[in-house]
């Protein structure tokens, strides 16, 4: 042992020198300098080593030759491998490692340690390979039953009697990285047990008289392996001279970044990367221990016998797997980091899409697919795809499996599998049918260790939020059917939740075969750039923790201990003006001061920016009070003149603070933690924050049962989103009084929340998305109706310089479509709205590309009926829509053109050019300067590219004959931007088009001004047109299906008055309190809605028609139920009117309307009543014959409706 101790003194200097030389060479040449074996290596002990070869079998010939040359030069050479040698390429995986062991025998390996991938084909397979190996396989921490599964160590002795002891270790992660069914009975010691096993080996080898002790450890240095890494072990275990590392594919440079000079204590750490890119060399001699990596490309030596056998194996694989079966236009990313272990990749999208498709082909109805990023082992370059490529990507022989999990279990699995994101982790989920976000700025809340795993379950959910699964809003309680691989279904990596699923079965179909079939059968043999050139926006990783503000000067805040647990939070609320001093004499925070209701609402009011509350509308219980001579709105009776009065009014106005019957605010009352959590959760809902309320961890708190029922939701939201945490003793203390430090921490944590990209109403869900399209990201909003799909859909294209919302216009249209049961997507074109692209990219060709990409995204990610697609174009978007529908094979079945800019391009361009500037001049200027700049009539400064001008010169109506579907042309009678003449061009070119002229409408249609009647008419007309042509509804059915209404019952409900209004300011309109209107499908009629009180007859006496029963008695409220209908009308007016007629009643028509002589359309059955429409002349008198329409049959008006079940003679 004396020699060993002496050598260790020289270790550091020798090691630094050996590392410096290659770096200097790298600076002077782009190629590695040729490596030459020294002529005389007598007396040197050389360890040549490899790790993570993963099937790079061609390199074994160089390793063998290098060993032989060094032995010939007089060295004692040991050749070692640190694991992962039987998997990673078809050349070794097809034979399940037998070919690798054969080549390692030929190359002259002396010892190897197993890696986690040695167990990919099962323990029994590795045991058989160990029997075939002409070298020992050592792993002291791998047990089968109660004994070491393979050898624990081995000892080599030189001719001079120097003993080198070698023991092996394998990563404990093998327990979850290998298929659980294939390693039954095998134990991988971890943590302290791993360290103890290593120390035991060192002690045993020292006792045997070893001069050097080498550990072959497949442990690595990755953060995801923390606690079981080589550097962790060396901090606890003494006596190891050389540690040859594997698993993390680390180079010597990577090792140097985490260990000083590639050394921990007295131990040298060496590693070669992966795929035999380098050959490791450690020299033990009288000068010390040196370690270096020899680039394989610098070695010219080769062993002919090894090379010949490797070539034979390669040729066999190429013959069987080398045939081209498909192609890809895009590079498919199979990298580790950044890549499949850190983020969504296009290859991950492709594989998981294939899993969904494969499961459905097998007759399984699945919602989504998940596969582990660590199972994706290689990229596929653009070009041909061979079976070998696929087998290299998916080398494990995994099969397609099905698990059924609840939303809560799926959320747990995703939380656990991204616990260290953005640090790479093999379990990182690649998904199809799932849209989720990982907040990397939130610390993982580590819970209990999963059984038989090195990974830990989440104690709470804080990092992951799931937006949707299977195109539906995510639900914690819904059960989802997930396609995955058999490794994950068995609990591999972090997916214990899958293993524990009540439904879990293997379809027995190999993943690589499913992927190949998907590419050939579903994709037609080509992975296109359009579909998989970019990722699909399924996974978002954010990392934006709130900045810590500057620490206030200690003299000002003397009661805030800089080292206190709450110090950061206190500094945050002070620096951001959210909380302040409790004293007017000095700046003091009073950390343990009681929190009152006033304090809570004032701090939230501060966070909101103190909006003006004086002009808020009065709510129930509100009163007007005078303060300083000004009339001020007050929600509560006890806040006048109080410092928190504005905050209280604001809180009441937005529904954050309820107004009790006695009208009191009680601002000075202390607030409990449960009350505080409830208010904060309510504020998160008001701000539309992205929050998750689910998990089991809160139920483990000791006083969970003490949470009041009314506070459970708020406590859950705050707990599971990291806003509020427990107190010592595993307590929530829901009924304890909150103190100021707790409030400060809650407010700081709240500030880390992100706004939700989703808006949900009773009728639809609108989600903000970002769609990749080449180098651009296209911001868009997808609006999906509630209910079961598939849905018809409309693609909405905005105008020149506009945006996807067109202020309020497009959002209103999308809502109207959704209420009719029609989905939509609207996007920002380059340089508009939220687009980050420059406006110079705003060309018709790019707009068309973005519009098409948006449609593709909608079809891929949502349940859309591809046979029922419509397109809407406004202004320049209308010109775009015309070009799209004029293309042969376009998918659209209906089109609405809203003031479409369809005039000749020269005419449009001339309208923006300065006098005397020709189109040719503008194009030349744009080519020279990069853009032609001009200011629109709306004050927008736009930069037009030369391509913009060229695209505009295309006639949008030239190929309109290619479109044969319905078309609606909408334009305003006061539009001077797109004139009536331009719209007439469209109608002339497409005579089948419907045309509606909107009264009082300019080019803005009220989208950017206060013209609600005009906007409503546009929304109603568009909704009615698409309803009729995509849903197959008549306009009357349109109304019945798309309008939310309730007819009179005896209690409090909604009421509706239908008929043509002269204007929204008529006497009748003003009689209806809280009424609002929406457009009828024909763009003319309006519907008024309001709240009906118990005295509904009194309230409606100005607008309700007189009704009598058959016996002549007056109709009263008691005569109506939820299933009966009455006719309502406004005062007589020119135009159409409509009524519902109760079948059991004879209706007495008021003389002011004249006799109803004939209906001009058949009635639409609706319960016991029917829809009746009659034409009224300009003089207010009907001019048709006398009939009733009831339940689809036509009756004379003299017919007694009490006998409606009797079939009368139908009147003509």
C-alpha cells in the first residue's frame, strides 16, 4: 500500500497536465491529432476503458488494436467497460446483446460492469450473456434474491506483483429504467445501501492487498440521478483510486465541470462520453495516475479480425433492416438534451400519434398517448427512412399497452415525470392528445418514495397543469384511456401511477412496427414538413419565478430579520407597494400583526393597481353617500371615510367581497387562514389565473378535517398551487388567525401564477394557442362549443393591419358561432396582434400559409368534422378567403365575405401610394430599403415588402369557378373603404352568392366603435348563414337551437320579447330593466332579455298581449307552466312578427294588428306551441289569408284551439 499512498501525492499535478494537452491541440486544429502509442511503455499499468458504447461496434477494432499495441510496447493493459454495451443499435439489440459480447471477447475485454440497459432484455438474458463472456461482469450492488447477482469484484496481478482490484456498481435507477417484469427478483441497492456496498468492496480489496482499487460505476453525474451519482458516492466512500463512470454519457470536460480537476478527494474520475467517440486511458506508474480521453478518430490502428466480424454483423443488419420503406421531409429530433428528455419534440409527437393510431387500429378507443423521452434513442435525418432507423430510435422491443387512469392519476404521473425539468430526465413525457404546461420555476414537492424505485411521488401538484386531454377540458375525476408502452405500464421510470391503474393490459404489438405502419398507412409513406416539421404545441415549459426585490434598508424595517423565513416575502410586498408600514412614525412591518378583512382587500386592491371604484354600478344593497361634497358609490354601510373604502367598493363591484343583508363590511375583523385562502382563490378566478385544484396531499395534513366545507375549494386552490403551505406539525391551521408575514408570503407566491390561456363559458371554451408554422409562431384562439363533437368549424381571417380579435368583432362572432354549435379558430397574421413576426412578412402568401396551418392545427388537436368547414374573411382577409376557396381541392363548404377587398390589385395598391408613385416604383423602393412604409387612414404605420405588392397583383376572382358552395357577401351601406361596387364584383363573378347590406354600417361594423345594433346584425347574419350551411338548419331552426331562452313560468325566470324593434331606444325597450339584445339570424329582429320578478304581469303590462281562455276568462300566471308558451309582441310596427301559440288556448288577436290571414311559412314544432310568422304591410295591416299554424298543421283562425288534437281540414 506504500506505493499507492506515494502515487496519490502526485495525482493532482499529473492529472491537470494530462487534461491540458488535448485542449491546446484542439485550439490549433479542427481535427484530432493522430494518436501514437509510445515506443516504450515498460512498467506502466494502463487501463483502457469504454462506457455507453450502445452498439457502436465498428469502434471495437480500434480498441483491440490499441490494447495490443500498448502490450507490445511493454505495458500491462487492462480493458474495461462501465456498462450499456448490449443496446442502442440493431447491430446489438437484434441479438439481445450476444453480438456485443462476441465482439468484446474478440477485442480482449478483461472486465465489465453492467449498465441499466444490460437489463433491457431481462435478467435471465444477461445471466446467459455473462456465461458467454470471456471476462467477468461485476456489480456489487445488484442482488438476485439475497446474494450478489454476478461477481462483486475481481483482482488482476501484474508480473511485478502489483494488484489491481476492480469492483462494479450499477445505477439504482435500473429498477425503474428496466422493464419491471424482466427484473423480477433483482434488487439494486441505492443511497446509503449503495455507499455501504461500495465501502465494503474497498475494504475487502484492501484486505486482499490490492495496490490500486478501481470502481467500474455505471452511475453518472446527471442531476436526475442525484443521491446515487458517482460524485455523491465518492463524497461518502474512501479508498477508491480510479472511478470509471458511465450512464450520463459524460466526457472528461463534463466531469471537470462537477469535480475539481476530475477528482473527488483522492479519486480520479474518468468517462468517455458515448458511442465510442473516445477511448479512455488511465496510466498508473511511479509518477502518479494520469487520465485522458483519446478521440477514436485519432486512432489509425485497427484489429483486422474484430473489424471483419463487426462488418459481417453490420452487413447482416443492413440486409435485413436497410431497405427504405418511407421518407421524411423534416429532421426528426431524437436528441437527449435539449430534446426528448427536456421538451416536446417532433419525433415525440410522431411516435405518440402513432401510438394513438395503433391503439385505435386494434379496436381501442383512446384519449391520448404518453411515452417516455428516454425511450427515444436517436434522431432520423431528413431523407429516406429504413427499418434500421426506426429500430435505432426504438431499440427496446417495447409493446403497445393500454392503461385507464383518472385525471388526478394522470396529473400525478406528469408531475412526477417532470420533477426536475428543465434538467433532463428519461421519464419526460412525450404526448399525443394532451396539452399541458410545466412551471419549472416551482419547486417539486417531494413526497413518499415510490415502491421499488429511486423516484418520489409528488406530495402536492404544483408544477404541472393540464389544459386538455383528448380535445376536451381536463377533469381530475374523468377516467382517461391512455396508450403507452409496456415499460411505462409496468411502472417504469416515474410512472408508478400507470402501474397502479385498475385497467392495465398489453396489446402485444411492438412499438417499432406501429410506428412504421403509421408512417406508411396513415401518412402515405412521407413524414411531411407541414405536419411534423415543428412541434405541435402540446407541451409548454415555463420558468419565470418572481424576482426578489431589493432588500429594504435595515434601518427602515428594523423588525424584519434578514434571515427570517418570511424576509423575502416581506421585501417583495414592500418593494412592490402591496403592503406598507403599520406605523406613521417609523417604517415597521409588524411581522406577527393580525391580518384584518380590510388589510386583505386593500392589498389585493393594491396588486390590481387601485382601479377607480367611484363609477361602478350599484349592486344589491348599495347606497349613494356623500364624501367631501362628491357623490360616491358605496357598497357597504360602514366604510364611509375609512382608509380601505375604495378597496371595499372595488371588491364588491367585482364580486370578490359579498354584501351581507345588513350591508356591513366589518373591515376591522380579524380574518382566518381559511377565509384568506377563499378570498385569494376567488381573486385568482377573477384574474383568470391558471390554477390546479387537485391531489391527495392536503388530506394528509393533520387538521384536514377542520377545514370548513365552504372553504375547502379555496384552501385546495391555494395549497395545490403553492400559494399557501402548511405550518409546523403538519398543520393547515384553517381556523387560526392569519398574521402579516403569512399574508406577505401568500401574496408573493400568488404573483408567480400565470394567467390562463383559456376562457370558459356555459356555451364554449376559448383557448389561446401558439401554432408553429415554419420560422413563425402563429398566435391564435380556438373556440370550441360545449358538448360532444365532432363540430363544424369556421376559420376566421382578419383584415390588413387588424388582429384575430378585431377589437370586439371576431370574438363576438366566435361566441355566436359557438352558441350555434360551431367551432372556430382565428389567428394573428404576421406583424399583427400578438404576432412577433415583422409586418414585412405580412403578405397574402404568408397569410394563406398561416391560415392553412391554423386549420391543420384545429383538425389535428380538436374533434372537428372535416366535411363541415367554413371560412370567414374580413376586408383583406376576405381577399385571402377568395384566393383559398378558388384553389382546387380546398376543404371549405361555406364562405362569408365581410367587406372583402376583392377589387383589382392595381386599384387597391393605387389607393395607398403617394401621388406620382407607380407600383413599379413602390416595389423597387421595397426591394432596395426592405419595405415600403405608409400610414393607413386609421393611423397605423405599416411596412410593406416587395412580395406584398406582387401578391396583391393576383386577381382574387380569377378562379372563383373552382368554388361551388354557398357564399354570403356582407357589406355596409356606409362603407367607403370596400365600396358597394367592389361587393358587386363578387356577386357578379359568383351569382349564387347571397348578399346582405347592413344598414348604418361603415367598414368597422361597430367593431371599433359603439354601434351595437350593427355589430349584432353582423354576428347574427354570419351565425345564421353558417348554421344553415354547416349544420343544415333553416333560419327558424337556427333561432330555436342557437338562442338561449326560457318562456314564462310562475316564478323568477328569464323572459323574452321577440318582434321587430324600430330601434333599441323605443319605449318598449326602455320599459325592460336590465334588458340586452342580440341579433336574430336575419340581422333585423332583436331579442330582449331581463329578469322577471314575482309580479311579472305588472312589470310586463306595457308589452304583453291580452289572452283569454276558451271560456272567455282572463289568462293568469297560474295558467302557465314551464312547458307552455305564450305570444309576446311589442307595439305594432312595420315588418315581420312571430309568436308562439299555446295549443290549449284560443288566442284573441288585438285589433291593432288586424286579422292574421295567412302564415308565410310552415310552423316549427316546439313543445306544445308553434312558431307563426306573418307578413305585415307598410300600413301595418296584414294582407294574407286567415290561418293558425300549430304543431306543423295549418288551421283556420276560427278553429277552437282547445280541441287542437282533432284533425281539422287543412287550410290552403
